[in-house]
């Protein structure tokens, strides 16, 4: 695990030196297997220039992924592109559907300060979904209450078994009943 942190530090340094308009971060998460996550922070317009996102992906594959030992670790390599602006749908689809080397995610309209907490939040949101148990537990605590209509008379008209869809006469009668109320 420590060697992966060492490899990633070298790659991050090289990427920062080469692509000065972007910022790069890395997180290694262990969930039964090592999950490597590179974060690329830049405007979407910069990522689209000369397919910069693609070049970054290739460099990560060559300089980092090639050093991963198991198929599972290679399969669990993610690049999260964080754009401060709105990423055009076409670019977002192109990045996220690219099957070369890693799984890619675009998080756009990002306005928060990026730190370790934010990195972990994005990993949970897009990769591990480790908050699902907590969400399900909270959902089970919700009690279901009986629906109480604001106007019982209108509700009673709607509860009738009569079908009004496509039946102009039945619709007319329903409207007349509602206007009486």
C-alpha cells in the first residue's frame, strides 16, 4: 500500500509539472481491495483543450496503473475530473464513457474548497456508496402516516371507481360536482 502512495506522489508531481493549469490530488482507499482515486481539478474548457483529459488519463495509466499488482487494483482505478464550471454534456459523456484504463467521473459546477473531507465525500458519493447503510437505517425510521385530504368532498369524488379518462361525459359530470363544492 505504501508503495502505491509513493508511485502516486511521483505521478502527481509529474502531472503538476506538465499540466500547470490543473491541480492534482490522490487518495488510496482500502475496501477489501485498494481503490486508487486521482482527482483532477480544472475548468472543463481546459480539460477539453486538445483532449487534455485523455492525455492525463493515458499518463496515469502508463505511470501508475502499470505498477499495480492485481487485476482488482487495476480495475479499481478512478479519475474524478472536478470542474468549477458547467461541463458540456457532450464532453461529460465522452469522458465518463471512455473505457481506456480507468473509470472516469466528471463532477462539475464544483464551488467548494477541495480538501481531504471533500475527497472522501466524492469517493463515497461516486465509488463506495458506503453511506447507503446509514441512509437505509434513517429511511426505516420514517413512519408512514395516513393521507388526510385538504378537501374531503373533492377526495370522495375522486375515490369513486368510475373511469373518467377518455369519457367526456363522465369528465363533465366530475367538473360540475367539483364546481358545486
